[in-house]
């Protein structure tokens, strides 16, 4: 290796490390965030829409949910430019995130994502309006973790992932637990914990859905362990 090539590689390496340090400092985990209270945010929607509404379309009138979306989004600066729609739909979970249909016809960077929020109280899952504002922030943060994961996958990888997620319970559990961990690493551990605790103690949730959540997502104890390991 010539001296020039060596020096070039050395500076590239130096560059890389200083860059990754910069990235790291952007995502410092401060999990001891205060509990988010709706009262303190209820007048802030115009501010959030102006500064963080780029490529986001929330087709739900509920002010609390809209604000929870933006408060959670501020924990995910990586998603600031990503196209997302949020819609009410009758689904079997409280919320779900997926690429929009026809994603195969778009390039990875132009992909659009969809968050569905269960619209019926009578459904199996947890009704979003029953959750506190703070819990909604955590719940949406979990969906953002899925979207972040999707943005990092090529179309081919996404196809493989979807087929595995649908067909393998092991893959489902791995994906859901990882989404919880990513939300915790984005500073939303407390929010997630509040939602899960409420969920576990809510008799309105069907037993089947409660059991599903217990087997596929992090338990309150596991969330607390993750928080202790990952938070400042
Ligand atoms: Zn999930």
C-alpha cells in the first residue's frame, strides 16, 4: 500500500469515526423524559404541523392523536422527511404500520408508509381513545420503529420480511420485541411502559389479544430492564 493510499484510508477512517460520533450525539437516549401531558400540548398543533408536518398526512380529526403523533415523531429525526399517512380503519390491533400498497413500484427512497389506527371500540384490541396521551406517544413510537426498519430495507428485503412476518410466529415476536427496543432507544421507554401496563390491566381488551401481546411484545419487566440498560 502506497503512503498516499494509506493516508487516504486513514483520513477516511477518521472521518467515519467523527461522523458516527456526531450521529451518536444526535440520538442520545434520555429516557427519563417527563410524562407527556395533553394539556401542555393542546395548543401546539399549528407549530408541529408547520415545523414537522413535511410529507405527513394525518386523516384523523382527533387532536390528541395528532399531537401524540408529532410528539413521538420528534423522537425519530430520521423520519422527518419520510412520507406517512395516518388513517382510521377497522383492524384487529390498536395500530399497525406498513408500506403503502404498490410499494414495489416505487424506489426505496420514495416509498410511502401507512399507519392504521383501529377505529372501533368494539374490536378486540385496545381503543386508541382509551389510552392516555403519554401512552399514545409510546404506542405511535412503536409504529415508528417499524417504519424506520422498513425504510432501511430494499424492496426485495421488504418482500422477504413480509412473507416471514406473516408465516412465522418466531419472526413476528422478533420483529415486535425489536420495535419495542427501538422505541426505548429513541427515549420512549416510559411511554411504552405506561401503555403496556394499562393494557395488561384493562378488562375491556379481549383475552386473546392480551395473550397475543404477552407472547409477542416486551413485558413491563423486560421494558424496565431495557430502559435500565439503554438510558442515561
Ligand atoms: Zn408492532
